[in-house]
C-alpha cells in the first residue's frame, strides 16, 4: 500500500484519475476562535477504475469522507495527508468504477495570519478591534480552504453557502440566492457559479459600507469598503463600470456574470485579485481621497481596476491551462489596462508611462538567472515566484510589440476570436499564436516562440557605413557574459524626422539596410561626418532605432550616431518615449560595462531642460543607480556627483514650485512629487529646509494647503534625512503622525519614508517595526522599498539576524519574497554576495529560490560595474566640471 501511495508523491500535477465537475461548498468561519469548519460535495467523473482518489489539501483536518455512486457508498479505508506535496490520498478497499459519483468531505482548519487561503484580518468597529475573514487563493491556496482539485485546468461550477454572524455581510463570486436567520447566525446561499478554476473562488465576511451602479446591460457593479469610506470608493466604481463597457466592446463578448463586486479588505498580500465576480483589493489600491491621495494614487487605482476587470475575460473566462502560461493572464491584463486607461484619460499620455513597465521587464530579463515568459513550473508552490517582471512587464511589452507589428485592427480581431473560441475553457500560449497566425495570415508562432520560450532579449548594434546601416543582434546580459540567444525582431527606425521611417524584420544575426532614400532628402553625406564640428553642422540629422520604444530590445549606437542623438535630444527633435529609451538603454549599457560612466554622465547632461514626467522620472532613477555604485567606486566624488544631479533637477523644480495650481495637468502633479523627493534624497539643503518648514505647519494644521498630497513624501523624506541617533525627533514625529491618523493614504506614505535616513540605527529601528506587530503585514513592502542607499549593509545584517523570526511571522508566501527582493540586492560587493549565498545555503525556503539567485546576481553585476568605474581615471575631474554647470 505504501508503495502504491508513493506513486503520487513528488509529482508536479495531480494524477489523471478523476475530474471534478461541480462543488457544493459550505463554510462556517468562527471569527472569535479564528477557525473554520466545512463540508464539500464534489461531483466527479472517474475516468479510470481506481482504488485511490488524490486531490489537493493543505493545513486542513479531514474528519470524514465518503464516495457515492450508482453502485453504493464507499468509505476510504485510509486517508493519507501529505503536507510536503500538498495532497490528500484517499484509499479504498473496493475499486471505484469509471463513471459519475459524489465525494463528500467534512474538514476544518485555522483562519491563518499569513494572508493566504481563508485567512483572518482585523478592522475597527466603534473603537473595538474585530476579526473578518477573506480569501486569497491565487496561485495554489484554495487547498488551504477546502479539499479540491486545485489546478487551473480543473474547472468546475461552485455552489457556495456560508454560515456567519447575522450582523455581518457575506460575499462570494455570485449574487445571494437566499438567506436563513438562526439566532445570532445566518446561512447565506449563493447562486451557483459559472464554470471556473479553484483559484478564482472567493469569500469575504465582514462589516462594510456599500455603493452600487447598474449598467445598461443590467449588471450590478458594487463596491464594499470600510464603514464611513464609501465616498472614497466612487472613483474605483466609476472606473470599473466604464472598463466593463470598454472590454465588452473590444472583445465582442459580454461580461458573463450578473454582478461584479469590488471589495476592499484591511489586509491583502497583493494589490488586488481578480476573483470571478468578486475582485478583492487592499484598501489603498481602491480608495481615493480627494485631499489626501496623490496624483500617482489616482493613476494606480485606475490601472489596477482596469487590470482586474480585464481578467474577467483574460484569465477567468479563458484561463491558462497551467501556470507555465501565467503570462497569458498577467501580460495581457497589464497591456490592456493601459489601453483602457488611455481611453478614459487621454490627457495622461499613459502609453509613455507604460515604458516604466517595459524598463522593469528589460532589467530583469538581462539577468542570467531570469526565466522565459513560458516558464516550467515543477512544484506548484514555486509558482509564487513567477508573479514577477517577466510575466507582467516583459509579457505586456512583447504583446505591445506584436500589436505594433500586426496593427490594431488585426490584433483586436484576433483577441476577440481567441476569447470566443476558448470561452469557459483553458488555453496555452500556442493556442493564442494559432489564432493570431490564422487572422493575420503570418507565421506568428515562428516569430513569437523565440520571445516566450527563451530567456532574454537582444541588444541591436547600429553602425553607419556610407548610406548603409549595419545592424547586428546579440543577447544582452548585464553580467557582460556572452549568450547565444537569437530573435526575430520587428525593427523600426527614423532618419532625421519621424516622417522618414522604415520597418524591417531582423531574422538573422546581422543585416545591412540601405537608407540612401531616407537620407537624400536631408541632403548630407553621412560618411563624411568625422569630427565634432562637422556633427554640429549636421545636427538636423539623427538616426533613431526602436521608434517610440515599441520593441523589447536595447540599442547600442556607434559613437558618431550617439553624438547626433544627443544633439537631437538637446534640440527637442525626439518624442518623449524615444528620449526615455535612449537614457534607459544608456544606463543599462553602462551597468553592463559596455559604455563608460563618463559617457552616461555626458548623456544625462543633455536632459537638463526636460520637463516631461516620464523622462525626468527615468532621469531620477538613473541618477540614483549611479550614486549607488559611486558610493563604493568613487567615494571622494559623491558630494560633487549629488550636486551635479541636483543642478540637473533644479530647472524643473524651479519651474514647478511647491504649490499646485488649480486644474493643472495630471502629469505635472506627478512630476512635482518625484522631483522634490529626489532633491530631498540627494540632500539638497534648500529643498530639505523648505520641506521641513511645511511639515511643521502641517503638524499644526492637518488641512493646510502648504503641504499637498503630492509633496508630502518629499517632506517626510527630508524629515528622515535629518533624523539621527542623536536627534530622533524626525522619526518620532512621523511615527506619532502614523499612530494618530486614520487616513489610510497618509499611513502608507509615512511607511514609505521611515527607512530613508542615512543613520543605520534609525533604519534598524524602522525595520524592527516590521516584527513588532504594529505595522500590518501587507505594508512591509512600503518600508522595505524605502531603505536608504547608505544603509544597505545594515539592512542585510538585520535580515540575517532576524530571518527565523521573519519566516515565523510572514510564512512562505508572497510577503516573504519582498524581504529578499528589497534587501538582498542593495549591497554592492562580491564578498557580501558570497556571505548571502553561504547564509541561505542552510536557510533556504522553496518560495525564495529564484528571487535569491536573481538578487545575488544583481549584487555581482554592481560589483563588476564598480570595478569598471574605478578604472576611469578622468572621472573625478569630469564630475567636478559637471557639478559647476548650472
């Protein structure tokens, strides 16, 4: 018998013995004892004679089980629970024959504190702390709530019943069919669901305010949120209603459920989760406060809501067959959320901001330890690590590249066909390529398989010989190592004007492109350009490859073309997207030691007069990256380097001022916030003094206009940059504000800033709060994301010293990966990388394996970059000169 059971262990997927068709699930959460009990009846189709039923279960106690079919009732002679494989094996003495039957299981479990499965979170009602219950099942945690076939391809219908305290609201995927009151409890019966995957089942039990709107199609769209905050939910409700309409038209497929609810819960590990008909959010990603929410929050709520509503089609209606194809969900929902946002707010120029997503994907995918878009998942628990910049950011950028290649009309028709063809079913990546090939009459599979099945992307080398562009591709790695990847690359280029352009498909390692027809109208002889003076004469000429940054690749120009592009930036000849791309590529090429830091600093210099949000935002990021390595590479030049970066940003800062103007452009509000934050981080004395002055005023008057929502983070960073072990006033005043305010947006903002001090003791105090129980578990990501450059090593020592406590408190889920992603890559030396690898060799956890490798690789890349910068003898003199320029 043991041998027979062993066959089911260590497997990636459940055995193909039985298929669930319908679940009847009754849950009874006890919110005081923080436990739950339940029964589930699963209608099965047994497809081969068997003495075993194998399904997923984790941290549940199975109390009783019984299988019934037309031949009789069968109680298992043994029930083997294997928590390592997250399965339960039911062993029967008699053979269960092929055909239909019903498996009934009684079970119980604990409402855990790790924000996974069916878990408890707390809220305050009339000054009293109370518990509520909510679910987060993606990717593989439905099995923590009820025994089930917890794989995306095992779709079934769900009839859910909840027995809960009578004063509370119970929510699930479908509308309420009936309620029965029994003293202090009520039993709520929900309408049976459409066919769906287990990870999309959802339940919430708590106390809420509710607002609702009925669409012209008769769909009830509602928002549930904390009592007294329904006015802050109106913005997200409006976005949900409008995006439902946008997607219904785009896919030519109506939303299939009778209702769509959005519910904000006090604690949630992600931003939001797209459960069918019941999208669950962390409060800060749903609630918008007119006075206290920054412009960036309005953008975030719009994109998150558009993303989750898109999943109702891409993910819920058509679901990936296995987690290998996760990007079909996340890449597409991310891409289309920008499309919807652009329709709703065209004045935001959101497609230029989309480049921030692309840049994240390009950065991660230039690591050797990256993974393909279609990634093998051998242990279901490890899928947590794949919710990353590859699935989301590379995924959505590759989609946009393909859309640009095929054109909007063909692309939309293809997606509509795909949704209709696979409606209520599961699909693989190749199914989508087949539809696109069919509609476009192009071999999409051949082209796109290279992008989804292999890791990485190319750098395109561009050189000019007479009137011929010589284009070569090779895989780009930040480590500088050689790799063999080759892609079919849709390349766009413009010469001297966006009117003179060319589209080509690079299918080999190199290609020669005759551009004499594009050059003739400019009337110059390109090959004659030899000296800098002659370049000045020809400054109306430039060649830009990857126009509008629509392709997922980097471009490395020969020197004379790079000089011409710098001129084009100075003369404002290029689109903001192209200015962004040139800077982003320059930064990456410098990190990979393919270009000098001196050349990157000279490139930065031509962005002095920039006033476009997306460009200045990238400029700030690049300056921070340079400072990070310069602390170790050229410590004597740090103050001058900061002064140089301050001078670059002061032009925009002076144009903007601290105070917003009524009716100003959304991107201006975004820009103001980022510029003053950067000046505070770079220790600009005037900015910090003004910020602290305004902060003091705001302490006395919470409604003052002296410190707007957009500039508060700059003020809080300034306060913390001036906090030291000897003078802790800043930290204490911010923590006092955190403890006294009930404004959610303010609490988040404070947490993002409390670790930005340059004093190691202050930063350790801030990190210790993560273990104190005072900060909600979901909010650790804010504190970790704000650790100052100066305190990278002390943060690592803190992580190392507290690892066991962190593991015990945060569990092995999504939250744990934040400690690795946000702290480990901060350090800069190979010695530290060795120390980190040695520590985790005996402290490894399955949910951090990939993230740890990626983080250590980033340290070694920085260490190599530092050594390269040290070799640049003339760098200190150049920085002195640049710092004097105004």
